[in-house]
C-alpha cells in the first residue's frame, strides 16, 4: 500500500512524504468473503476494506503505520505542520 502527502505553503512544496505499509491477507473461505461483502460497504473505501472495522479480519499480518493504512501519514504530517507553526506543539 502506498500512501503519500504533499504539503504546500505560498504555492511551494514544503514537504512530501511517502509511506509503504505492508498488508498480508490471510486465507479465508468463499463463505467468509461472501458474508464480509454483504456486511461491509466495500465500495465506499479504497481497496474495499476498513481495517478499523470488519476488514481487519481479512489480514494475517500488518506492518507499518496505522494512519497511513487508513489514508494519511498523519504523524508525519503533524510533525511538519508543527515545525512550521501550524499545529499545537
């Protein structure tokens, strides 16, 4: 999974970051998948899963930043915002 953020101030890029968490899916049955697809709104999320919901059950192993997996390398963004005086210190 690749997740990126670019921060721009006054028309100039002040920071860019890319995180690459790794998600390993587990083996599961067709019945499990069919049940998952009927319970989750898979078309509302990139990749068709929400690790903060039932989608976590699709995976055997996750390596990397949680916030990057759900869509934004939040800790890195907050660090750079603080360094530019745009977030609480």
